[in-house]
C-alpha cells in the first residue's frame, strides 16, 4: 500500500470547499428544475442532495469531509390538472417537480456562506504563515 501524505490545513479546506460546491450545484440544479412538468409521475424531476462522509486521515489525525454521491428525493411529484398542457396525460394531468424553491435558496445561501468561511480560513492561515516567515 503506498504511503499517504498527511492531510494539511490546505488540503482539508480544499476538500471542504469542493464539498460545498457540490452541495451548491445540487441546489441550483433543483432550483433550475422547479416548475418542470412531465406526462408521468415517474418521469417528473426529483430534487437531489449531496451526501457527505467524514474522512479520517490516519497520517495526521485530522478529520475531513468527502462527498460520497448524490441521492434523489423520494418525494412524490405534484399532480396538477391541466388538460390544455401538451404533456397532459389522458386524464388531463401533468406531474410537476416537487421542488421547494425557498428551501433551495436557503441551501444555496448556506453553502455559499460555508464556502466563504473556508476561503477566510485559508486567507488567515496564509497570512499567519507569511507573518511567521517575516519574523524569522
């Protein structure tokens, strides 16, 4: 088994930033599909969420985060009677994506804020390292 290099603050923060981007992209995809309709319930868009896992780095003892994938919601599509819609089934129904636009906006804002916090942590670490080098 190849020797693993210890996780640093920079690599740990980079992984966390990547995880927040996956989270934000999933929410923006959901928001982009809000209001989309299908002729069948099975064909309707279902919201997605990123799944995260804690990853322990044995070399450094630090715990980080990793994205393990995306999961699709099991929430049922909203059935709406709209006989004039081109995708309406034989009963005149269309099935709308069950996306809560407000919840998706909150998800985007939270992930953007976490990303911003991580950038600030990197900037602080960089500044401290530069000050340490200057004082030598």
